[in-house]
């Protein structure tokens, strides 16, 4: 953050020919101006709460040509209700999403792009015809309520188990064990050492993401989100502890980021990139088998800089899941770090309530705010926010169990 004296020096120099000739200096000036303006606005909002736009959450938003009725996003949340032989979305799944269609944008639970992407039981996938037909029930239900919905495309990589993969080892950038617990039909089991992906495996996975995008469009989704966060396959490629490769997908920052950019390039050939979002979690640490490394910030900075060329629907960021306040390798405030770096729509996700989300939007840290667990127990979350109604309390014991209980039976205000 610039001091006033430093800012005055910068402003003085803008009147000189030196300013116009020195690109690096102009870049520094822009950085200071943006930082100064954002911090000043934040302080003004805090000192003058009456000047805040208290209804900003409920304002319409143009998402790269897609009109959203408000700035509330339902975050992707695994719910494990596809307890059928084809692991497809069902009428119950459709009811769940329809109930929550008052959100400006719904992002589905992660949906598996191929058979080797599976990392938990009873999660709906999108790589077969039957699965596409299942998702059509969901998109039709949401659209009938005037909602918008993106499919999150997912590959868990090494966060899987042979029990879920017909006895095969999970695939990963490098043959390592994430030392995590995996949800199987027999309960949680410890993870195993993964199989290092061959170049052919990687190319097949890139193709499968492209095919999943095609399938999502056939299913009627308004767009897709590439899950490149939370310790799953693409995130595993970014990290030095999980990626020990020495080929074009390992080693340098550019190489470790390559798989995501290759996927985006492939998808760009079959659908408009303005209907594609990307999710990142740059400060994930000490969970999901992941640890921050000395280049975690640099690799994510590089990725975000490259994302600007795609004209994406959005960048979906997550603030740290764990306490990283004393970790020098972590970005402490993820949205603020990337706000000026990414040129498109920014969605931020953390443990938000209405007040904090309103503050974040007024401070221009993000354009849209994603809510997770509040949507589980409150299908009419937007309306409850609007009238300041009390919230239903979610039941964690039913988060991942089959059936309607704890899924579609939470009452709305009108009920």
C-alpha cells in the first residue's frame, strides 16, 4: 500500500516526459493508484457504513454476456446422491438445484470427466450418454425457474482409491501417496501410492475434459468451471511436492501450469471461452494431501496472467481453508492479491455471511460471492438475505448420505 508521500512523488512524475517513456514506472504508478484507491474506499465504507450499497448482493450482474439476477453464487458442493449403477444425476438432484435457482449462478458439485477421475462414491459424472441425460433433468429444472447453472468439471487425480477405480491405481503427475482418507463404499480408507501418468494418459485426460465440456453443453448447462483447486489433479500438477516430473509437464512454472492451459485451448475449440470459468485455491496448505511450496505464489500468478487471454466467464478463487497467517509461502488475502491482476469477473469464496459479502463487494474485492454450506439448509438463501430472516441449521450427518433427508427437505420461509 502506497504512503501519501510516495503517492505524491508518483503523481509529480506523471507530468514529466519520463513517465511516458518508462513503461516500468507507469506500471508501478498504476499498481500504487489501484492499491491506494481500493484501500481508501474500504476505509470510507468502514467509517461511513451508511454510504455503503447495502443491496449490492441483490443487483443484477452481466457475466460476460450472461445476465445474472443477483451477485449470489452457490458454490460447488459434493452431496453424493447419485446412488445408482450409472452414477447419474436424478430427479432428486434436479429438485435440489431447482430449489436453489434463485441464486444468480449455481455451480454444480464436481462432476467426473472420465472413469479414472472418480474420487468418492455416489457422485454424478458426465462422461456417458446416460449421465448427460441425467444432467438434462437438472438444467431444465433450473432454467424453468429462471436460473443459470455451470457444471464443474472434475478429476481428483491421486485423491482416490482402487476400490473406486475397478482395482486400478489412481493417476497423478508423480507416483506419490497423498496420505489422505478416501470415501469408499466401505467407508473411509487410507489413500495409496498413485500411478505416474504417461504423456498418453495426460493427453487422454485433456481430451476427456474437452469431451466433458461438449457433454455439458449438450446437457443444457450455461457454462462450465474447470476445477484446478483444492489438491485435485490439476492442482497436483502445479505443486512442487506433488509434481516431480522432468518432462514438459514438470519442472518449470510454465511446464507445471501447462496442463490447465492445454485443457483451455482444447475446450476453446469446441465452445465459447466466455462460458468457461476456472477455480483456483493458491493458499491451500496442510490438507487434501497438499503443502505450499516456495513457488506456489509464482505458479498461480503465472496461471492467472495467462488466463487473461481467454476472455473467460470468471475466475473463482478460494481464500485459505486453514490458518496460514504465519506461513510466508501463503497469499493471506487471495481476492485482493489477484483483483488487479485478473481482468475479468472475480468470484470469491470463503465462510461468508451476508454482511461480510456485502462488505467485500462494496470494497470491490470481487464481483460475485460464492456461498457453500448456507445453501445446504437454506434453499431460499437469497430471499432470507433480502428480508434478514433467520437461517435453518444444516445437519452435517446428512451431507453425504443417500436420499432426500438433509438434501431437499429443508423448509423455505413460505413453508
